[in-house]
């Protein structure tokens, strides 16, 4: 999680990867900006709660990046909510394996 220390937010634009980077960002208390066609991250990012889900349009992305840059308290609050949400999910490898095997 140390790679997220120097950043304020995490921006996820790829639809090809599951949400692992999203999980790492949440565990690092970072707000996540993702796109409405991003698949995996949409399982974890709740729009306006722990980040933003945006249409895949440059202006929409730029608007949310600007908002997070201008309002660091909002970014921090969203990051904290993301951390809390992941804690409530209790994601562990044992739980994942047991679910896969059941």
C-alpha cells in the first residue's frame, strides 16, 4: 500500500483489470475515480460515497479530478469511507477460497 502514500486519489480507467488496484487504493484511504464502463472497480466504488463513477468522457474525468484537487477534505473523507466499506466486507483469502469451493 505504500505506493499510494504520495497521492491524493486513485484514477481507474481500464475495463480490463479486476478491482485489485481499487482495493489497494481503498485500503490506503484514497478516493477512487473510475469510469462507468470499468467493470471490476464498480463492485467497490459507490458514486459520491467513496469516490466517483464517471462517464468515459475527458471533460467528466477532468471535472472530477479538478474537484478532488480543489477539495482535499472531500477526497480524504471519501478515502476514509472507502477504507471503512472494505473493512465491512471482511475480504480475506480464506473467505474467497471458501466461497469458491462452496
